[in-house]
């Protein structure tokens, strides 16, 4: 039997080195964290660290007529953060997280308002805050909700945030009850399911009561596939990438590979204790330069969001559509499969930068 999350992968296609998180990390209590395998295909030019994740699928139901924005990720992210702080903060709303003496042990700062502790490696030296170890994936763009209508979304937790799944689920339940949208219409938590490493779903909450185990093991991104010399990247939600502070409306595969690498390594460094990270990834980028973009069907899509922090409406867009690739894609399978889980670019936490890798013959509706 292979490492967790490798069901169906022949043993000869990976090598596994395990990194186990200790029972106690400095100044931070640990709940539960499994051994994390680093799966590396034998011919891979770069040993990409694995990012354990847990996908929680939520169904809320409106208790009154509601009008919500079409792209709900920003709304859900903000409501979740408020509910999480109200649920776990013992110091009160007047205490800034930056100066709180409990911030390294706090569930809220471990999930939502993450800080850079210590000196990061040179590649990550410009970060003001650590990346958030979660992503919201809203389903659909409906705006009108009648009483009883479902509102569905996935919440993905990464790395050590998987330990805190019970707090995240409780925060979702309380954010729904507190109300969503500008009118703060209450919703009721109807159902929560978790995706298990073997690909099956486990019900955690149903008919108003919790079910199943309090904690579940994480999955790992797929590592195999992409044996054909062609593939298509389908960008499902606006993807917002910047190079030297300029928004990109078209991208090379090398540019995409660098953005995917940086996001993966950021999350591994800050949220996967013990992850083996190789910061010398230039050979992989050199191979990425040989991947050709044979056709680009990308379009720019703007949408508006309201920022409670800045107190203003903001236009927040990115490119969506298709990017057709050709070349030796097999070495990039781990990176591309990981990007499908982690998302890419600015606004990833509220669902931007979601992509799907399609091989020839696998194309279908997103």
C-alpha cells in the first residue's frame, strides 16, 4: 500500500520520503498532523513538496428571500473571517492581532490572519503576511434566493489548517446564522461532506446535527498523468497575475509555472512543517520555456467586490478561458495537479485563479 492519497498509483511511479510533524512546534500547540509524503516521479526535474488538503463541501439554505453577488467568494471569505474571530478569540475585538500575545497559538491567526514569523527564505522575503491556508470555491452565480434555496460552496484547508477543521466548520455554521449579503439574510447549515483520500465522500453534518469523526485525514494532490504532448488549461474563475506590478492579460507557460511554484512553496514553507523544499528550481523553469502555447482563448473578466477593510467598492478582475499547450508536459504533472487544488494568483482565497487541466479526449463541461 502506498502513502495516503496515492490510491491507484502503481508503486513504481513514485518514490516517497516521509516528513512527520513533531508533537509540539515552538510556541505553538499542535493538534493532529499526519506524516506527509513527498511524492517524486523518478524522472521529475524538481521535487515538488506535497501540500496536504481537506475539501469540505457545504450546503446552506436561505431562511428568507436573499439577494447575493454573482461571485460569492469574497462575501464568504469575509463572513467566515468575522465568524471565526467571534468564535475563537479570547482577547476581545479591541485587541489587534499584530500585538496579541496569543497570536502564535490562536486558531484565528493560524487560519485567517496569518503572519510571517521569523525570517523567510530569500524568495519569500517581500511578503508582508503569510499566505492564507484555505480557499473558497463557490458553486454557481445565482443572485436570487427564495427561502429553502441551497447555497453551495467548497472550503479547502491546507497543511496544518487541516488540524483545525472542526473550528472552520463551526465558523461556517455561525457565519450562515449571522447572515450573508448586504441585508445580512440568515442561512441555515444543511449539509457538510468531506472528500476522503480514497475519493469517497463522508457526511460530517446533516439535518442540523454533526455526524462522523471530529477530524479527518487530508488528501494529497495527484502527481501522475499528462503523458500526451498536448494539454489545455481551462481557467474557470478570473486569474489575476502580476509581473513587476503589471497585470498580465496573456501568459507564457514559464510565467505560469513560476507563479504555481511560488504559491506551492509559500504554502509549504509556512503551513507544512517539515516539508522538504528545494529552492533551486531553475532547471524546471528552463524546461518550462520549451513548452509552447499553441493557442490562447483568454478573455478578461471584471467583477466588483466590496472591501470592508478599505471601506470601498473595488473592481477585481482577471483572465478566464483556455490556454492550449504542447511539449513534454509529464515533468509538470505534479505542479499542474497541485495548482488545480491551490488556485493561482491574487484572490485565490476567495476562489479566483481556479483552473482545470484537460488532456486530449478529457474535455468536457467545467
